[in-house]
């Protein structure tokens, strides 16, 4: 529906009447909104932001700087005042000229302000330029805070950036030309659809504000995502084990088992045929197994890292060996599952178990000494809030983690999608990657706190040892051949931190590959796309800066390079194995049942 206009472009009386009728529908939606907010699920206030102590420290440091170096403060204040007054005068002059045009715009390009009205319309241009001036002033004020602990200052920078992003004029209807134009064009219907989208998201997340990123009705597991053929060949309380059907007549003797992260679902590696790492590995002639983790509820309260190791990793490896008749497997661990694979390898050495022939780590942290962008979330006040949350609910709800990850890229994963959905009234796109991103999993209470306290905060695996399963586990115990793949722009597991962990491993056969792009796109990078290249350097004794400086860049995906590494450790070719051979009972078709369970807080 579009707005009827008169010859001079103004909406007709009939169009205005329809707009009024559409906007009157707000009353009918208000009851739903009131109900969901009244019955919203509560969580610990500490998870919403830093305590007041952080801002008190910042104010104290800022005032101390002002007292000791008043000229610096005055200089920055005068710069801010000058820019603001100059901007106002230029806008006034543009209006006084009699032409409806904006003054010269010197602000940097920003895709949030792509609409030409931000440049040409004096009102929107004034708002935009003043926002940019304000943002620069706030960033400068934070940067000027010197007498503050570096970690505290990093938190201050993060949360001040959140304030800047949140206050963008694009996030408010009266100052967003795209949303206003859409409202007029649709006679207010876009605003009604947007409010319906907002209420639907709140209802789906028990009153929590989580923006739906993808059209959930567009995807179905086993139909158009996670479609690689296979069978569930084992199940216990922790995981289902999937054995994929072969696509070649012969396969390598040594099987491969992938341990995906249990924060998300495994099918990130099997989204669709064109970019499925699962299909690609099978097509190279490997017997491939996938662990599909359970999505835990409150009954898993006391499940810890030791359960993931014993009833997860050790059990899966034992089952793969039994099914294939092999003594060894090649294991792959992605993200937190790579961290836990390293723990498992240390434990296996302590026990004299040589069941793993080689280990591949995808974007896995084992040395948490530099917490990177996650540092604001690893301070005691935030972790104390998580501990209280898990104590109350028996688990760390997926919603909490989803929100944390999203705000690391707030413009892309929060405000941009919110504007399109809630103000423009658009249906989220049918994008498989974003669908997966919204299909998270809960974490058991005990496991979450062991991971956050022992590994993330205290860095015990790299510094002194991590106590688990009756042993003290360390990186030096990891002595099997290791191939680690890290991602250049990964904000979850920074490549330099992955590199530092690999350096400390005891293996004398270590390979490190850094691929372009981030935590997901860098790993899900099929050769057919020819999109992202990768770096290699065999000297792992170098500091990470020197390693990169001396590294060789290779065009294209890292997958073929890794497969050559894997092939040398996979034995001779034998007739392909099919799921269910021998007396192994088939429990169902891939992708199984555990993966279909949605997280509920």
C-alpha cells in the first residue's frame, strides 16, 4: 500500500484517514505488549551493565585530570563548543540563503546514514552532524582518562561506545528519514507491523529484548539446512553421535570426529550443500562423525566440564572406535569445544590413552591471558551476576549469551536489525547463517562457572594447570600432532591468543593457519567461493607480530591445505563404511533430535 498524494505531493485526506485508522490499531496491540512486559522473565541486574563503581572511578579520574591539567580539559571543551557553534551557524546560513539545502558535511562516511536526506535535508543533516560531534567528544573524554586501571578503562571504552551507538539518530523514529518515509508511504502500516514484530520478539523470549535476525519460518532442519545424509548411531544424556553416509567408494582408514561448540548448534558446519564442511569432508573420502550436544535445561544444573569430557569426548571417541574397528581417531574441536578437546588430550596423556591420532582446533582459545573484547564481561561484577543467575535457574540461559555476543557488534546485530524490524516493519531476511545465530543453547550452571572462573578469569590451563577429573591438566601435555586454524578478524577468539596457546602445547608437530575474516565466515569458507585467503608460517617460536610479518599469504580457502595435512595422518584407503553396519543400531536420521530442541529460559 502506498500513500495517495495531491499534485503538490501532499497526502490526500483519504490517505491521512487511512493512516489514522492504521495507527489506531496500536490500542489493540497495547494489551499484548502490556501482558508480555508484565510477565517477563527476570534476570540478575548485574547482567545489564556495569555497576556504578566503574563510572564513579571514571568521573574521579576525569576530575583528577582536570585538576592536574586544566588546560587539556579546557582545550577539549573549547574544541567541542567551537564545532557545535560552527555547525549551528552554518546550518542557519544555509537556511537564510532561501534554499532548502544542508551545509557542507565533513563527517566520515557511515552506512547508517546512507539515505541521501542525511546529506541534503537541513534538518536531518543537522541532527546527524551534531550526533557525530557529540560522539567524538565522548570518545575523546574517555580517551583522556589516564589515572585508571587499563582493564577498567577498556570497560569504560566499551560501555561508552554502547551509549554512542544507542543514541544514534537512526534509532529514533523522529530522526530517521527511512522510517518516516516508509510510514508515510504505507499510511502508517509499517509502524503497526513493526510494533507487531517487537511484541512477537518479546513474547518469544519471555519479555527479553532479543531482535530476531532471520525469518524462522523459512528454514527446517533436515529439509533446507543440516541436510547431509547420515544416521544417529549413539545417544546418551550429553550428545547424539551422527555418522554421515559416504559419498565415495573408498575412505581413509582413520575416522574423523568433530566436536562442535555446545553454545550453538553443530549445523553451522552443514548449513547448505554449497558451503557445508560436513559434505566437503565426506566428499574427500573420510568416515565422518559429528557430536550433536544436548540443549540442557535446569535438570543439568550439576553437569560440569568433567561430564563433557568423560560422557562427551571420551565416550564419543570410544564409540567411534567401536563402530569403525580402529584404534585411533582424528579429532576436531571448534571454539569452546577446541578448548575442551585440549583438556581431553591432556587428560588422555595422564591416563596413557593414545586414542587420538591428531587434533584440529578451529578458533579455539587455550590461553586466556588477553581477554580482548570480552574483557568487559569477565570482570567480577558481571561474572558474579552470571553465577547468581545460574544458581537461580540451574543454567545460563542462551538469551544472556546471545545478547552479550550481539552487543560486541551492536550496530550490525542489534540496532540495525531493530530499525528494520520495529520501525520499518520489515520481515527479517531468510538468511541461514542468521537463523543459526539465533538458535542457541543453554549452558549447565556448574559447567558455565568452571569455564568462566577457572579458564577465562584465572587462565588456569595456561598458568599452573586446570584441575579436572582428578588430574591437573596443562597445555604442555598436548603432545599429538596439532593443526590450529584461527581467524584474522575474530572478535570472540582473537587469532593472536589462539596462536599463543598453541605455542605452549607440548607437541613437536604443530601447524598454525590464520584465515581471513571472522569467527564463522573464516571457518565456513568453501574453496568454491574463492573468497578468503589464509596465511602460513612454520616458525611458531616467533611472537605473533613477527609470525604474521613473515607469513606467506595464499589465495583461497584453507580447507584443501588442512585436508592435505589430515590425509597424511589418516591411513590407507579402504572400502567405505555405511552407518548401521555390523550390529550397530540406528536411532534415527541425521540431523537427529537433540539439535531440534530450542533453548528456553
